C-alpha cells in the first residue's frame, strides 16, 4: 500500500516537473505557458504525446529530438526526476496533511526559480511576488500570519543588508568584478518568499544553510578551476537548497543547535 502510494506521488511529481520545465523555458522568455503546445526549440517540430512522458520520454529519445536529432537539454530529465524525489520526500516527512500541500507549493516554486537562475542569472518578480501573496494567504488560513509577515521581513531584510553592505565593500576595495558580487534584489525577494513559508525562526536556519552550501560549493568550483573568482555564481539555488533542508529536517537542526548553545 505505502509503496504504491510512494510510486504514485513520485509520478505526480515527475509529471508536474514536466510542466515546470515548460515554465523554466518560457517564463524568462516572456512566452505563454499553454500555447503553443510543446515543440522542439530547434526545429519547432511538435512533440508527440508519448515523447512527453516524464523521464521515460527522454530515455526513449536518448536525449535527442526525434525529428532534427538536436540534443535535448539534460535539464528536462533532471527537473522531472528531482521534482518526483522532492515530492516523495515531502510525503514521507508530512504524510497527506495540510503541511504536505503547503510545502509542495513552496518546493515547486523553488525548483522553477533555481533552474531559471542557473540558466539566466535571474529571479523573476512574476514568480516571487505571487508566491509571497499565496504564502501569506496560506499563513492566514493556518492562523500564523504574524509569523509569515515576520519571516518575510527577517528573510528579505537580512539578504538586503548583505547586498547593500557588499556593494559598499566592493566599491571601497575597488574589486575587479564589475557585476557587484553574488547577490541581487532577486535574492532579496526570494528570501522574502522563504520567510513567508518557513516563518522567522526557520528562515534564519535556511539562510545560514544557504551561506554554508554557497561557500562550500563555491570553494570547490574555484579550487577545481571550474570557475574563476570573478565568475558570477547565482545564489538562488543555494537559498533553495537551504530552504529544502529546513523543510525536511529543520526541527531536528534547530533542536540540535539550541542544545549546542545549552539554552
Ligand atoms: Zn527538433
């Protein structure tokens, strides 16, 4: 019973992941989500229904368009599989509860934002603002609106402060990197969304985890020569990673931390 439910949740996740791929491709280009139907970005050949089956379609096609044989981005199968796995993780953590659906929405927003930020170094207002509004309405329904509003202020406030301070510091030391470091206003708005969904306490943990992941991965990328010190590395994916860790294990992390401080 539980295994078939898990499989069902994974398939739903992969199917929605397929839709998120459409969002990731079209939203930054200002295209509509419904029309035209799915087509190859190179030859415009319409994609057949069986080719659109999440994960399997990509495997059957061996990652190439059936018409022009042009390579299909590995991002398609990655987003489908990742969304399936994340939905499954949320189900195992929360069961079929209100929190499950609440964090399902939040996680979906994070997936779309992360992969757009990877490709375009952009966090779109047309995703962050509606997500904030939907999150605040959900907080109102869950009767913790104050925590959501405080989270919004704390999350966005901290990243805004970092953006302002790093801009001043970069100007003072006349840094060769002209794009003003790693964070921008998109990250501020994303941190606001995180605050709404996580509340003020857990958004602090999420921001801490994001900085931790960011420094570790950044260091590995620079030491391995994959990136230069002046290369732009988007911060949105780390914010998303920090959020997901907090959604899945936040209480344990906070408990451990409070214990460590001996409070
Ligand atoms: Zn094609």
